[in-house]
C-alpha cells in the first residue's frame, strides 16, 4: 500500500493545486475510518478523532517524505485512546454531579415527608379532639396507650 500511495501523492502533486497534506488526508481517510469503527461506534466521535489525528500528523510529519501507514495508525489509535479517556473523565464527572443532585433531591423529599407527617398528626389530633369525650378517650386508650380491650369503659 505504501508504494501505491507514494506514487499517488507524487502524481497528484504534479497536476493539481491540492496540497500534499490534503492528498494524504484523502488517501488515508476511509482506511482510518474503517480502522477506528471497531474501537469507537459514534460517527461524530470518529470524525473528531480522525480530524485531531490529522492535525497531529500534519504538525509532526517531515515535509518531503511520505508518511508511513504504521505511524499514522499509531497516531490515530493514540488519539482514539485519548478521546476515550477524556470521555470517561467527563462521564465520571457527570456521574458525581448526578449523585450530588440525587442527594439534594433526597434531602428535599425527606423534608417534605417530615412536613407531611407533621400535618397528618396535627389533623388527626384535631379530628380526635372534635369527637365526644367517651369516643376520644377510647381512641386515645386504644391507639396511643396500646390498650387492646377496654371493658365497661362507658359504664354501660
């Protein structure tokens, strides 16, 4: 493949206004895309990785030479690994942020539960106090003092 690419770059260099960098990009793009697909499944991430890789390649490629495919693949693989590490850090940060949000929601829910419980108790005591004295005493003995059976309570 290297010989075919060398002749393609040299042939294209003579007849067109396309830069050697763009020729290398065009020649290797589809090959590298297929190389990365098993590693990264997201199309836009693959595009970003290839773009970042070619920026690195163009910055470190000695002019007047044809880049070696093994070196290009290594640059692309390392860029893909860097992308994966960065994505993993972002996901960990996102998960930590999500945990903090869940803790805040739990705190608010617990506060709301306590307020609701207090209101229920107040309503229950208010309703019990509206009953006749005998019924009120019976309910208090049974529910609040734990008496299970009260004989002859009302005197009847």
